[in-house]
């Protein structure tokens, strides 16, 4: 389309009828283009003076803005008035506070692979006298001076051998982790249409599933001087999913490690007395449901004071505790009906923690992320950000980023916050007390709004219990007419590892594409998702089939009651991928009187078929009847409405057989459904252009009652 015609199309967009027409499709498939570059002043790039008292930046107009942080002044100046010694801040260091990004965010896939492939190799003792190494699956010592070798263990086997080694600071003791091998399940894929040959190709990859045997790592203690093993009872760590966070006390008398029991109902910080081999539980978390190790396992040892910082939901909310490593006594560092999202920085000298918090401002959305600081003893809680929005966004790799930058001396901070209905706002605050010094920039979205685009509407309604606030938003087409009725489509992802209703601003929200066809699209966080209270999260336990549907249905009904343009007369459409694919199909199997049309991409439809860590985390272990009861395969006979299943034949995230087994069960039950198998497609094949177009067509045809792309 020529540029002038393209502009004319969108100038007339608000007048167009919303009926899944070709124009609607064109607008839907180019959301990123017609919204791009229409929001200005969204960022501030400061150039600080070395003493941290002043900085300058250029605004959207190209003006030079000089800010005096001490005086609290902001003024537009000519370039010759700028401080000559000002420069951008240094890049943020990875792993600030002693933990790298993967460890902080719970990189469970990487951790599991590391458990399967324990580290091996020589390790020199701190005093330089010995080298410890693994040979023929056993632990050996080499005298560095004489090169004489001594075998310390003799019970190691190929399928139950010793791996990573750890010396005590005084070189008198050695810990070796012995790991019994787990299962060796593999999944085989068939690539039907290879690019470089006619005949199909097969590929096989390692893929444990719920209930499979897993590696069993356990620490063993050796007396180096006497060349013997000191017996260590595994009574407190009998069935590990993993052991980790290994650490020696400064004097070498204790060896600490975390024990995550399979099923994730027990998490312990254990200590081995290296003289006697006795094991004690310094921290013992025995949960009625699960310990969320994927997001909420945090441990930092404080050697100088024989303490540790620990994260726990023991009081019903995710908080930090100070642990006396000698006695196990725990003291609250944070407390209240809000949660710690992440530890940002630990200042051992000042005995304080800087952390991300959610729900800390009671008058705001409980999912807003703010930066706070508190003393180890729980005093002087300081909320360093306060703007009514979230300070967290995501980088290009979907990792969370806190939009806060400090002055060189950390006395001031530049904080940027936003909401789905508020473009970014940037302000200067004092780090001492969090007080706002001055406003810097407020993003301008006027050009975006002129296209007909409108902000998603935040909406809150009571959940299944009639009292818990459920949060979501409503997305409307750019040619929305409040006098018309619009069918409703829900975009669902109910994975318990996070919450999924976006909180930060975006000029092109994902749901906008579907909305442009003439739908009102909603996104909701029901019970069972993360970062509220423990009770809110626990709904998912052994219950992924729930997917928060009782809350979602109540929310949509409440929204329709106050927004007359929402048309529920033909039921509600629903779509999602991966766990969202599982849930969207579940909607028609269990709630087919409310949801009537669903498109499910790459769904993990049966939790017995999917990857082990995800499913055992939430569905627990051992595999019980609840796995089968909540399987979309088992429940396929209950299908109501119109369903389209999408799967990529080369999906390495979710076994493609999971979708095919649902299809098989639907055929056996004589149910009508659509199946799209994408040759060469991987996980998320439904998000590719063809899959996306077929999904759009399916909703236009079956929920809107119109012929897709009709002129």
C-alpha cells in the first residue's frame, strides 16, 4: 500500500465498521507500525557530574535540561552552560549483591541441567598442600609436594558417582557431592518437510517427565588428615530434588547447603558439623502446599556475623528473614500484607537490604513494583519510589528490569514508572528518604491517541470468594464505537510462576491485534497466579486445571455489567499458548456454557506429558489421580463449542504428542474440532503469520459470525 493511502486508511479508521473486514485485518497486522514513534519523552538519559550533585539530559525537543539534585531545580539551558565533567552512569554490574541474574530469577532449566551434569575436576586445598579430584567416579587426593595419590572413596559407580568438590577453609575437610543417576527418557520428533532433503528427519532429545527417576545428589564428608569418610546421615535430606547454595563457615566447622525435597513441600537450610558429621536443620520450611523455589528461594550468607538472609512465605506473604546460623532463630526483616519481589542489593556494612516490593503502597495496584530499603533488624523501612505505577519493565530477553538509576554517590535516584493507561513518568528522588526532589519528564502520547488508539482500561472485580480483588484490563479497537456491541475474547496465560496482566505502558499491547478485528479483548490474573498472598497462589497446587476460571468468569460478568458494549450473548472466546493452550482448551471442557470458542497453541494439555520441573512444581509428586483428572485428554469427551488446536511438529518445549493425544481423544469421543499441525514449527507456532491468521479467522467466523477478510 502506498504511504499516502496507508495514512488515509488510519485517518478514517474510527469511522470503519468493526466486522473482521480486510481493512480490520490490515490494521490488526500492522499495529506495531502505526503505533511506532508516537510516544515521546519516555526516557531520561542522565549525564552526572562526578560529585553526583548535577546532571543534564536532552528532552524530546532537543533542549538541554540541567538539573541540580541538591537544590531541586530543573531548567532548560544552552549547551555552553552544561557541566563539562558530566558523563553517563557506568553500566549496571551483573549479579549486584552477590547473586547473578540466573540465580536471582530462578533459572530452573539451567539448574536442573547442572544437576544432571555435576562438575568434575581437580581442586587445590586452601593451604596448597592437596589436590582433590574425581577419577573412576571416586574421590582422590594428590599430595602436591610428592604427587602421591590416595583414594578417599571406593563406593562410587558409573551411575552413582562423585562430582563437585568443596574444601573447608582450613583444608582439613572435604565435601564431595555424590549423585545417583536419574532416568534417561527421550522424546523423538519427526521433521516432515526438511529444507535440504526430500525424506523426513528424526531428532531425539533428553526430556524427563513427571514421575520419572531424577538425579539424587547428596553430600559426603571426608577427613583429609586421616584419609577417611565421616558418616553423614541423610535423614534430613532423604529425597532431594536438588541440593545447592553450598557454603563453609569461616572457621570450617560447619558446611551449609539447601535441600529442596522432591514434590517441593520441604525446603531446608542444613548444616553438617564437620567434626562429628551430625546434620541439623538451621531453617526448616515444611509447607502444606509448595515452596516456590523457582522464584522465591533467596539465601545470602553473612560470614562476619554468622547470619544469613532468607526468603520465605511462612507468614502468608513473601518476606525476608535474618537467620542466626548458630541457633536457627529467625527475625523478620520485612513484614506486612505485601511481598518482596527480589533482593536488589545487600549492604553488609550498613546492615541493610535494598529490594523490589509489590503491594507496598496500599492505595495502588498490588502488582506495582517499587524499590525499598530496610535495616536487617526490620527498622527504617523506606519506600524509595512512590509514583502510582510500576517501576519494572522487561528487556528484550523478557528479563525483569527495574527502571531506577542512581547518581554516582547513590544519594539520588532517577525513577521511571508507568501503567497500561499511563505513559512513562520520570522523577528525581532522594535515596535517603525517598522524597521526590522534582519531576523530570512525562511522556507525551498525544500523537498515538490521534490514530484512534486508546489506553487499555484497568478493571478490578471480586473473585470467586466475593471479596478478593481480581485485576485485569480491557483492550478495545482503535475504531471503537461506544454505541455498538462487541464480542469478548480473553487472552489467557495462567502459569503459576508469575502474574501475567501487564502493568507497564506499551503503545502496541499484544492484545491490540485481536481487538482491531472488532473484539473487546481482556486479560486477567485469577487465583493461582503469583505475587499476591500465599493463599492466593496456593489455589494452583495440584490444581492447574482450575486456571483461575471461577475468578475470570466473575470478572468478565462484572465488566459486562458496567460496560454495555461487551456482548456475551454468543459466549466468550479464549486463546493462549503453552500453559495458555492448556487453559484455553480446558475452558471449553469444563466451562463450555460460558466460553464457546477457543484456539489453543502448543498446549501442555496433560501434565504427565510435559517437562518434569514445571509440572512437579505445581502439581507435586508423586504423580497421583489429580494429574489424570485434570488432563484435557481425560476430559475431551466434555467438549462444547468450537475448538482449534495448533501444534508445531518440532516443539521442543512441550512434547507435540500432548496436542495429538487430545486430538485422538476428541476423535474417539466423536467431537468436531479443527487441528493445525505446522510442519517445521516449534513452540509457539500459532504466533507465526499463518497460525495467527488462522486464529483470527476462527474467532471472526465463529464468534463474530462474519466471513473473515470480507471486503
